[in-house]
């Protein structure tokens, strides 16, 4: 019985060491996932939230993007496309969303591939946005490109890539 | 009745406690615990990896599947054969936490088009008994390549612009709707 207890203690020690290592030295994939979840948190707001905290959240959104970011996303109604060419446009769009009663943004699935150079990466992510008062959620698949700049992974491009298309 | 037998006889409240205990954990608690663990593991495997529960949101599959209904997507359905026409399938985005539910009407190599609401496959009208409400959709012919499927919802009374449909790749199809 002694060896079982020793093996269990060793396994627990290894698991804890691994967990501590991953906490203090997260992989680029984990950092990118965390970054996208932080972006979703900043873009989201609830009905009862104060105007000041809504504005603070909106002002944080452009900080997730590179200055020369290029965003091309499908607008669900009418099969239109909308593009943003720089951070200022994104800042205006983020402030514009605050006119809605509430907004919930989530990335339930994120697949990250870091390129061999270690400084750029691609993420294939599902975004679910729920606008207060709207009946249906907006669900899209996005191809998001990242660059590592001063220790932060910044978004350089976003493009809609739906699972079905007419092209 | 001897005095000893009278002592062995459980009091009514104690007997009820025993009955309650048997109802809660059975006569053999260890066996009950083992059964619970096996059942929980089976549910975890079946509903986590094989039969994925899906909640229908939206009206694009009306009247076959209603908004808010719970259905299951069988991930093993296409293990031994390819998806067939009229199968209702789930199509993944980046993962399986959010999926589209659509019906396959076009198979690889076929040409699909809509003329005044009628779906045509290689120019021939497709019989669609599941479509209850007609439409006036017009869509140019779309040629499907190898591994391409054409999927569309059953609710054609929606505006074409509001309805997500079109070509999808085989690897995007997760499973077939069952139950």
C-alpha cells in the first residue's frame, strides 16, 4: 500500500508543478485565448451598467487591435459586408454599440495556430453576440490574425468565414 | 413474544428511516455508488461525444423543428456512409459549442438552383414534402465540387437574405439529427 500512496503523491506533485508552470508561463495559444476572452468582456455590457463603465469598456476595445488593422465582417441582415480599416473606426463602432440596451459577446470555440516565426498567429473562432431586445443571436465564424508586439498579441485582421456560403 | 424479541422490534420511526435509507441508497450502498459512477460515466461519454444535445434557436427549420426544441446530433451517423439527401445535419463553426442545423438537398457533383421557390437538382425539381410554406426564392445555379454539400432550412417563407444556406464542406458536417 505504501507504494500506491507514494505514486499518488508523486502524480499530485507533478500535476501541481505543471499547473504552476502553465500559470506563470502560459503558452502563446493560452495568451491568445485569454486576449480574445478579454476583448469579449470589454465589448459586452449589461442594461443595468452605468454609462461610465460602459464607456470605459468601449475605450479599451481598440487596445486589442494593431494600428493598421483590417476587419471585414458579414452583417447578418441582408448579406452585407462591413469593413474597418483602422483602430479609430473600431473605437467609433465600439462606442456605437453602447446605444443598444445590452450586448453580450462570447467566443465559445477558439482554435489557435502559432506560425513557426513565433511572432504571428491565426485563430479560428466562433463568436456569439446577443443584442438586447433582438430575438436571435448573431453567430459567426471568424478568422483572426495576430502579431506579437511589445509582449502583447494584437489583432491585425478579422475576416468572416461562415460554414455555409453561396460562392 | 419474549422481552428480547420486543427489544429487537424496530420502533416505527426507526423503520421509516430504514425505508428512506433503502430508497435513497439501496440495500447495498457500495453497489449503488458503483452503479451511479458507471451511469455518470456512460452519460458523459454518450452525451459529450456521441449524441450531442442541441437546442434549436431560430425559425429557419420550422415547421420540422421548432424554436427552443432540444434534439440530439449523432456524431457516428456518417462513420460508415456519407450524408444523404434530406438528412438534417449539424454543421459546426470553429467548434461544436455553436452549430447550424440544416437539411442537405444537394450532393457532391450536383448543380443546385432555386427558381420561384422550387429547388432544382441538375435541372430536375426536387420533391420536398417537409417544406410547408412556399417561397419565391431565385438563386443562380451553384455547382458543387467534391466534398461539397448544399444545405438549406425547411422554412422557406423567410426572406432569402435572412436565411443562412448554401454550400458547406463535408468536414464541417458534425452529425445527423436524431430523436
